[in-house]
């Protein structure tokens, strides 16, 4: 037989390579029922219609930076569902569900639910993928569309069928592999500006995502494979601030729309109020209020707002041997639920005023069954 690779030159820094459970196995054990398949399809259509302007509601993505606890996430989802029903004429509420955290991961002992499903620092990715998919299905069954940030090109094979919107943050919107991945996703995609505020980076990412690509991934059976994509027509740019400051002004939005149009792309823009506030909860709250005011005055024409919210405000440290609270974020500080409710109302009323300004009632919004 073939000689094994020589340890002197191959796998020099590798401790162990474990088998990864095939996506098909996880998808079968955590199975999406037929009527929930149509719910996801419908949510994606509504999001696409908002991005194209066919539906004049505002999409609002709401959730913590990273999920660490199933019970807390479900409690939050139930509150969000009630708000979704209350503001259905004005807003499309989407729950932001992230299981990996790009930010604190460099130093942290805890890298999110997929890596560390038991919060005990023991890496068990096979279990984490199963746990994560199970939670996505529970949230979908409640009746909430899900948005998720993809940090690697293989995880989507385990859960992208349950996700209605894929987001790519500033660190990864420049990455070739993620642009290629976006070109093959079944859901709409949003790309944030670069970490130093480069808006062109996000515009280029949208442009790349609309085109066909080939890239390496795995099949549902877990075999390494070459994926050939058709390109994704449903995209938008997310203004998420940067190390150099915020970028959600009327001027920033219009400049971004002009850059999209210069690349022959649709001028769909969203605002990430959390990252535009430098991890300051008070600032995030006032940012949402400012954005709502600009919407209601007809100054900006945006399709999406993102807020980092959870049950309680603030952030908790990870403590050795202690189970963290299920109701507070572990990575970046969030708005608490009562503030979130208030902000959603501000955004919904802004959409109503925007309609009044344009002289149309919600009748313009196509009647959905």
C-alpha cells in the first residue's frame, strides 16, 4: 500500500484529527418538517422582497452576539415572536442566532456553542453541531425566521436549510472563500464593511456573490467536494461602523448606495446599530433612535437594522467551574428586553411615518396570507 505521510514533514503540529459527523446524519436526527420547510421558504421570499423594495417593511435582526444557552435563547425567541406578531405590518423581525464568535475567540476559553456545547471548555464539535441545529429547529417551529453569521464554509452544510438570512461581518466580507460561499447559499446574504470602514469591500463582496464560482466544501454525506455555484441575486451591504468610528449617517448611506449603483448593483443597505456603537449599550440605544428618526423623515432608504439584544443588558465574564446565567450575553453587551421592545416600537412608527410621507398606506405592502 501507499506509505503513510512522514511525521518529519507532514502533520508536524497536529495533535489528532477526528472524524466529523456527516451533515446528512445531523439533518436526519434533527429533521425539519414539511410545513417548516415552507415557513423558511416564505421568510426568504419576504426578505428578498424587502431587499428589492417590493415589500416596504423594514427588516430588523435581533439577538445576542453569540448564543451560549438553549433555555435562554428559547425564552428570548418567545418574546421576539410576540413582538413580530405585534409589528407585522411595519417590521419583519428576524432572530439573529450565532453559535460562533469571531471576536473574543482568540483569547477565550469558550468559543461558542458549536465548539463548546457544554460551556465546560471541552471541545466537542460533533455534539455542538447537533445541539445548534436542534435549537434552530425549535426557533423555526415557534415561527421566527433566523439570521446567522457564517464564519467557516463547512458549518452551513449542517444548518443553512434552516437559515433565512446569512450575514458576513467586516472581518470576513473580504475573504474570497466567504464570497464564494455566499454565491451558492439559498438565502439572501448581507456583507458588512471592512473593519477599517471600507465600504467598497462590502460592495465588491456583493458583486462577487452575484457571480458563479467554484470552491471546496463537503457534500451532505461528508465527502470533500468541489461546489459549483450559480451566483446569488439577493444581497445587501451592512454599515457596521469600524475602528475609525460610526458610519450610519445620511451621507454614509447615500454614499454606499451610490457605490452599489456604480457597480450596477441594487442599492440595498442595512445598518448594524450594535457595531456602530462600539460595544456601548447606551450608545446602541441612541443609535437606533437616530436611525428611526432618519427613516421617519425620509432621509435614508434602508432595508434592515440590526440590534444586539438579549433578556438582560450587559455582559458576563466566564468563570471557572461556574455555570453562567442563561439570560445574559457572554461575549458583547446587549440591550435588555424592555429597551429592545421600545426600540422596535420606534422603528415600527418610523416605517408608518415613512409611508405617510410617501402618501401610501400599508396597502402598498402586499397582502400576505
